[in-house]
């Protein structure tokens, strides 16, 4: 984690950011800042109400896409990466308190797996400008999964489609972002990818983070239960 201090945009306190784009020292400061400017405590949930099921659909397609069809396989993996990271970022911005509460409810080893899996997927997202670029990260499986601790949510039945493809180990990229701070964040994402995702089944990481994000969405009342999207309130008149 990056330990550089940052000034809270609401109260002015110096805090250590847990996330790359954090601007506030607490969820309370973020809510006050947003309310002072928009008159609303939380905005944008209508977007999450369609991006959450879209994420689930994208991850589900990994089981049905025809693995030998490489362009289709790369497109399915790319879509799932972008869907997960978009929902994760939106949840952190819109519902940071609930996000942290659900994460804190995990056992320490499980929490680390969730955080590292999400960080690794952010690294992939930042290096796939198009579907074809996924070829540098994903390959059909040959060997059995590597040993080590596996989160309970990732212990799934036999995988199909491209879910049992593997993330490939990749060379350390050249970190050319503007600031040393930004480079440190990107380096930590690379290390998470190498340590948590590389050489492991693609479906394992997606299943893990999907379960976490669905629990977060349920806690934010965006879905009635795991997998059920809440209908938007009817428009008066």
C-alpha cells in the first residue's frame, strides 16, 4: 500500500489513502462534500442498478463462450474485466462505508484475496486497450491449479468455456505515469496480479470478486438479495 499522506477534500485532515483516487478521510466526509454540492447524499445508483447485473452476465458468459474461438474468448474476458472494475470503482465511490463494512466482514486471509484479486484485475484493465490485448494475459489451461489458500467463494464446480483458462505471468511493465505516487499504485497492482492471479484459473478470481461485489450491492440495497436487482422507484404522475 502507498503510505503518502493526503489532505481530505472536506475537512482538511491529513490521512493515508487506502485507494489510489481517495479524496476523503472517511465516508462521512465524502457524503457531506457531495451533499453540499448536489443536495443529495448518494447519486448514481440508477447506473449501478444496470451495471451490477451486466457484470454478472459478463462473468456468466465466460462459461458459455466457445474457447477455441480465440477472438470471442478474448472479448468475453475483456468484457468481464471491465465490468468488474467498473462496478468495483462505482461501489467504492457511491457506497464507501458499506464497501468497507462488507470487506471488513471477511476473514483476514479472505479479505486479502479479495483486495489482491481486484487490484490484479485493475492492472489487466489498464493494459488491455482492446480485446486482442487479452492474449498477453490469458491462455488455455494445461496444468492443474497451483496450490495455496483459496477463498471459499472461489471453490466452484467444474469450469467450462474459458473459465478454466489461466492468467499468464507477465514481465514487469515500464511505469511511466506522471508521478511517483501513481507509479507506486500501478506497481502494487502488478504485484497483486503476479501474486494472486498469474497461473491460476480465470474463473476463480472472477467468482471470488463477483460474490464480494454482490454482497456489497445487497448491503447498499441495490439488489434485494444476491443476484436480484431492485427495481427503481416508480416515477410519480
